[in-house]
């Protein structure tokens, strides 16, 4: 007799791929486990360690650039306060950008705040402070509406005897004054290169990653990520996956690459054995000026890091500047159209043009001043939703009058 489709015995679920530790994002895998692992935030860590001794924690407001360890710090603090068992019932983590309105305060926050504090076990009390209050973490609190923040202020006052709040934001100016005044403020600064390099080097050694030039590649990753360690670790993981997939594919001589997804999915097309003098894709795009075949190498290179980060090759931007200097509209139109057709971001083009032109020693201070103004105007219009092709065409035409 055929088993019912709805019977549990007739349905054998395969293990989820997320159960495999290899599929865990490195941002989570290498997240600091305690306060001593937090890098470059000495002042904040020193104050928080003192609060651990007294077990008397105020409401807190963490602010600073993304990827500087704000969320990691409060999670590490919670682990040291409650331990792995009690933390599940004592800590509520919410991302305020998902639910920005007042409903998040009235429902989730208020419901959790009014709950009585659960009693710790004897083992928990022996190993951890286990203070008699809960912690609510509101990540990206600057995305909350003013009404929601006002409602949160009242909730903080009402349940302060059993609940502590930790607000995390990038811009402290977007937090209303009545809310900010009730919190101890901790400013998180961007990580200095030395600490960031140390952390990335630890990951490289632990994951046994091959880099063509360790120092140069890691410095390039940090430069591209603009001090955001979370973004830097993500770029490193993406580059590692990309090169590892190419290495696996190279071992087979009866397949060709049609598409590689940075999430690790590889689509393959079976073909006849590839001859030495032919290829199923344009190898010229994978060979740099030194003749190195970057993507087919098991080693991560500068070029592959830039491609993963969406950095436009300097050669394309230099060609665009040279086209602007010709002052020929049809050439300018063609150059801009080619960049947009290739899928390059308008904001990325403006950002890299700014860096390239401002550092050009051949331009006068007056020219740089004029260029900075038109680049600023183009960036503003793109941010406000302007058409990329029209804004870039307008920008390059104005550049041609200055250069």
C-alpha cells in the first residue's frame, strides 16, 4: 500500500546545504566571540568591560560607519553576560530597517520588554554574571520613523527595571534627542589598516587561501571596502569561491564555463574536448597587462578582486577622459553608451572619475575645482534617481569644456 504523501515517513528531507559549515558566510563564521576579539575600539571595549564587573548596564547607543563592529560588540557582550543557554531567552535582536513603523515598538519590543526575567540555572550563575534584566538590540535604528522612536522612548522609561536597550545606527543625527539623551553613547571609528590586515590575514591562514601577493591583495580589498571590515571579508570569500570553482573546472577537459555565480552555483555545458588553440569564452578579458590568466589561476589576484567588487578598469576611464578631450560629441556619446551597455554603474563611474581626476598632477587647481563641482552635481542627480546615460553624457560633455 502506497504511503500517504502527507505522512512524515513518506517524506525524507535532504539535509539543508546551510547545515554545512563550509556554507556559513565568513562574516558570521569569524564574528568575534568575546569583547577581547573586537579590534580598534579600545575605548568602548574598556567601558563595557567595567560594566561587566558591576553587572549594571545602561541603555546604549552605538554609532559609526558600517562594518566597524557595532553589532558584533553588543552580541559579544551579551554572550559574556548570559552564556550560550540563557542568551536565547534574555536577548532580542531586531533590524529596525525591516519594520520602520510604530508597530514594531507596540508589538515585538513592548511584548518582550514586559516579560518577566527567567531564572538562570546554577551552572549559568557559576560561570556568567546573569544580571536580572533582558537586552533588546535595535540594529539600524536610524531607519525608524520619528513616531516609532518617540514610542520607544516611553517604552524604555516604563520597563527600564527589567530591560536594557542597545540602539545601533550609522548616523546619530537621525536619532531623536529625547531617545539619544537616555543612552550612553559609544562612537565606533573605522578600523585602521593594521588591525584590519591582521584580521584578514587570520582568515587567509585559517581558510588556506592562496594569494598572488598577500600584502598587495589585502590592501586592495581594504581600499575597495573603504574601511568596512564586513564588506572586506565578503569580498575575500567571494574571490575565494570564484577561484576555487575555476580550479575544479580546470581539472575536467570536457566542459566549458557558461556562467559562474558568486554564491557558488556553477552552470556547465558539456562540449567536446577543448583544444589548446580554441576556447568557449573570450580569454582576453581574463588576462591582465602582464599576461597572467587571473581567473583560471588558483591564486587570488588584484584583477579578480577588482572585478568582484565591480571596480571599473582604469583603462576604460582613461579612454573616457581621452574621448572628452577630443570635444567631439558623437565620440563622447559612443563612449558613454558603451560603458552603460557594458553594465557599469553610473555612481561607480562618477566615484572613480573623481579619484582619478583629483589626483591628476597635470590638471591645475582651477580645473580640479570645476571638475569637483560637476562631479558633485552628477552624483546628486544620480542619487535622486536621474537617468544614468543622460547624466553621464551631461557630465562628460561638461568635462570636455574644462579639460
